[in-house]
C-alpha cells in the first residue's frame, strides 16, 4: 500500500473519531439539559399556578419546549451518525440541519402561544391577580440555572463545532433571558403594578419567536446547499495551495452537510508530471483538508498547468 493511501486512510480514521466525539458530546450535554429542564419546568408551572403568575407559567412552558427540543437533538444525533448507505451516499449529516429547523419552528410556535396568552390579559387588566413572593424566588433560581446551562452547552458545542448544539445552547440562553424578564415582571407585580406580569409574558413570547425565526431561517438555507462561510472557504483554499505540488486552484465550490462541508475543486499541477504523481499530490492535498478542517469530503479534478492545450484536441468535458 502506498504512503498516500496510508495517509488517506489515517485521515479517514481521524475524521471518524471526530464524529464519534461530537456524537458523544451531544448526547452528554443534552442529557444534562433534559435533567435541568424537567426540574425547572415542574417547579415553574406548579409555583406559577400556586402564586398566580402567568409570566412564570409561560416560562415553565418555555422550559417544556426545551425538553422537547432536547429529545429532538438526541434523535438527530443518533441518526446523523449513521454510515452512508444506498440511499444516502454522503451519509446522514443533514439530520442535524433538519433538527435545527425543527427547533426553530418549535420556538416560533411557543412564542406565538405566549403572545396570544399574554394579549388576552390586557383585555381585562382588572382581573390580573397579585402574585406571591415565591414566584420571584423561583424565577431567580430558573435564571441562574439556565444561564449556567447555556454556558456549559455552548462550550461543548464550540469544542466539537456543532451548529445543532449551538442552536440548542442558545435555546437555553433564550430561557435565561426570559427568566430575567419574568423576574422583573413578578417584582413589578409585587410592588403594586400587576400589569407587569403579563407584560413580562409578552416580552418572553417576542424573544422566543425572534430566536425561533433565526434558527429556522438559517437551517432552511443549509438544507438548500448554502456555501460554507468565507472564513472556512479561505482556510480550504489556503490549505490546498500550501500542499507541495499544487500550482493553483480554481472552481472551488462548497456546500453545507450538517456541520461539515462538501468541497468540489479543480487542482492545477505541473503538466509535465505523470498521472501517478499528479494523483499522489491531489490525494495529499485532499487528506490535509480532511484532517485540518470540518470537511466531510473533497471531490478533486486535476488540471495541467504550464502547458498549452494540444492542437486539434479541443477542451474535453
């Protein structure tokens, strides 16, 4: 077996290990989120009903949506790690994009429900009850727990470069922001301004809906073969050009596949070398990209550089 083939196999093994690490990190962080949201949603809904706080109940429903989102992430993480098959030659990475889309739509639905519920309270402000001080303590506890959960999940997501986990982490941050608003609304109610409790619920609905729109829109673009970021494209270009034997590149195209990137590129090599040498160079360039960057696969086409096209042959497709 040639050194190039050995190198390519090693890079494939490294990529597989990185994927396994991502799946394990996703499962671990999501299970932590599940445990936190089960406890919080139960406390918020029960305490909100007992203390007559619509804002705290809305925040508890938001936590329940997080719980559902966690199960979506677990399901997507399980399926995205499947090997390529006859129907999915590039694997199942786009389960992650689909999961992000579901998370976004879920947030939109939850936000719309909160807005509808809060708007009804403004029609009869005289019926808004005074809340018990317990609601403020629960809101403060939820704020602390959700902000801590957000920082933990975001750190994991950035370490393994998972947009799906980033989306779920920011979902937790939206809960932290909503808990802050809820705490302010409950405090205002306790100070003699009952209208502030449904106002807080209204603000929570707006925050949740806006974040849901952003996630759904981004995921939709990824499912439509959106190109990689300019930074990733520049890194791919530089890595290819830094490979010894690569004279130039052109027609570099990328598209997202979950959190990974598919690359198509024409590589220019010295036209005086033989096919075997050109293949060795392009395989090494491909292996470097797979090893150093979040790339799933690189499809290369070899073009000769430094030679004029032979007369009478024309350009072949």
